[in-house]
C-alpha cells in the first residue's frame, strides 16, 4: 500500500514512521528543506500529560475578561472579519462548561498517557537522544485564582490514573533548588513525576533520518498545492518544487493530511471544514553560561501560562496565545516579556549571545482534541489539530492512525471509539 503523508512536522514524521513499521510504502511531502521546521521547531519541549486540561474550561471566561485589554496578556484575541474565526469562537464557548471540559480532559489525557509510553518505547528501541529529561514536570502557582482553579482538573487527572499531586512549597524548592532565588511568591505547586521534556525538533529530525534509512521517501522543498478528488476518492496530490515548477500529480492508495494549522485552508477547496484556528505562541531559548542558576526540572508557571524546559545547556521558555489568523510576525515586546518573567523566576540566569526569539502557530481545535481518523473521502485521513500538545500527543496519534490504516482493531481504551478525535 502506498501512502502519501502531507507535512513533516512532529505529527507527520511520527505518522510516517509507524506506517512504515506496518509495511507501507510511504512518501512524505513538506515545503521546508527538512523535517520539523515550522510549529515543531522551538516549542515548549514538554511531554506533559499533566497539561491535559484544554483552554476551553469553566475558568477561561473570567481570565479572558481580565486579559482582554492587556497587551501582555497570555491570551490575545484579535477581532477579524473572518467567518471561520467567529464560528471557531462559538464552538470554543460550547466546550467551556464543566461537563464538556471533563470529557475533553479524559480524551486528551488517555491519548497523552498512551503517547508518552509510545515515545518511551520508541526512544529506547531506536536509541534516540533529543536532550530529553525524565525528572517530571512541576506546576507553580503564584496567585490564588490559578491555584484554586487547578483543583478540579488535578483531581480528574488523578482519577484517570495520572500521578499528579499537590506538594508543599518546601518540597518544590527541594526538588528544584534554582527556585530558591525566585522573586515570585510561590503559593502552591504540584508535581507529575512521570512527565518528561525534550527538544521536539531534534526528535523530529532524528526520527525522519531513521525513517529515511528504513525506506520512507521525503520530498522536501515541495509544496502540496491541492488534492484532486474523483467522486468519493482522492485521485492524487498536485505538488510543485524546483524540479517540477509546473506542478505534478502524485498518486497513492491513501493520503494523510498532517499540515498543522495549514490543514484547514488546504482542505477547504474539497469542501471539508476543519475546526482549526492558528494560535500563535512564542518561545525564547537561552544558551546558558556555567555560572547560571537555572532549573533542571521542567516547570509550568500556571498563572502566566509559561512552560520552562531545560534542553542540555539551553533553557527554553514558551507560552502565550494570540488568535490573529496566519500572521507570523514576531512581536519583540511579547518575546521580551517572556524573558522578563523568566528572570523574575530565575534572577541568576546568565546567557551567552542573544536570546533566540521564535513564534509558531499551534493548530488549535475548540476542545484541544486532535482530529485523527478518516474523512468522508474513503482514502483521505487526518492527523492534525493537536493544538497545545502536538509534541506530547504525536507518537500516540501516529501509532493510532497507522493501526486504523492497517485496519487493525484498536485495543484497550481506544477500542470503543468514545473519543471525539476518533469519531470524525
Ligand atoms: C509556543 C509554543 C509552545 C508549545 N509547547 C508545547 C509543549 O511544551 N508540548 C507540546 O506537546 N506541544 C507544544 N506546542 C504545540 C506543538 O508544537 C504543536 O502542536 C506541534 O508542533 C504541531 O505539529 P504538526 O506536525 O501538526 O505541525 P507542524 O510542525 O507545523 O508541521 C506541519 C508541516 O506542514 C508543512 N506544510 C504546511 N503547508 C504545506 C504545504 N501546502 N505543502 C507542503 N508542506 C506544508 C510545514 O512546512 C510543516 O513542516 C507548542 C506550540 C507553540 C507554538
């Protein structure tokens, strides 16, 4: 069976890997010159099952009201004359009541647990090294509001089998001594020892290389223009690259769309409406000097919605969400604000060279549940819409989709198709 995977981000590459493991002939197409160069490039690095609570939750409306007119707010909504954006906003509101949030937490958490285990198995089997750390993730709260709102989600996650638990400030400082010099007042903390972190870009590049060695074909610097449909099937994908400037039709038995935020406009021409909006986020990466007192543990500042990951000698800090279409302009002030917050937490950090500022577009669905499964075209599949958790969910999503394409029965919690991402 020949399968074309569109997109070589962390989701496309893991999908290609597991399809190849199932014996498929796989071709991956990406407009960049190598794998993982867009949203998977400099994300927060967390493999965070503990982050399974979606943005759409009962507390978000209070937060949005507080943040609405603040330039440095963690979440910014730019009002645009875009019908899809407004429809997405309405769908987002529908996901906010507690009953919906709870269902979404369960779906995301189950996939995240499975995905983390799949990543661990893959890492061991293929001896992957991507500056990973397996010390866990510590959530920090420096205001009462965010601490209070963490309680529900934390107890749901515990019920679903996650080892996330509140710990004292003293235990937090003991686990991460670099916090002792923080200018922030830690009011509470919780720890998920089984969570991890690592560089998604290094992982994606390494796995792509290994996939190539196993026979996966990568067509880089190649743009997928459109899919050509014939009745209820896809007949091919039109591509263009330097060798084929006049565009060529590539054909396969099945096609998988893993184009991140661009999956939605790409499929619009076929009449498929994916509920995905690009949510721009920022990261900064600091090359640490030896004198730096920097965290080794991966951290989440739950009040400011920032995540910190130690990647070898580098510290990556990421966060913020801005809904402003596909705009990828880098607002220095917003990145600088992340740097300022970092120095509030860790005043004794010193870095060599300029900080690396970056921004990327999270493919956000209203519920933060990804879209994994078949479309109404019988040979067109989706693996996209992973929002805030694409790195965490990638291995599990890739594996699941490979099982669906191989027509293998889904086992365990995935057998009943009770999760929204399997129903589409
Ligand atoms: C600031 C920030 C912090 C984050 N932190 C975390 C975190 O800590 N943990 C976590 O789990 N997740 C995190 N995420 C989310 C995660 O990075 C994304 O969900 C994930 O990278 C999405 O992967 P993807 O493969 O779907 O998309 P992408 O990585 O964007 O891949 C899509 C690919 O499609 C290609 N493409 C698009 N259109 C075309 C076309 N027409 N033709 C050919 N190729 C095309 C692109 O070049 C790209 O390589 C974060 C995201 C951001 C922005």
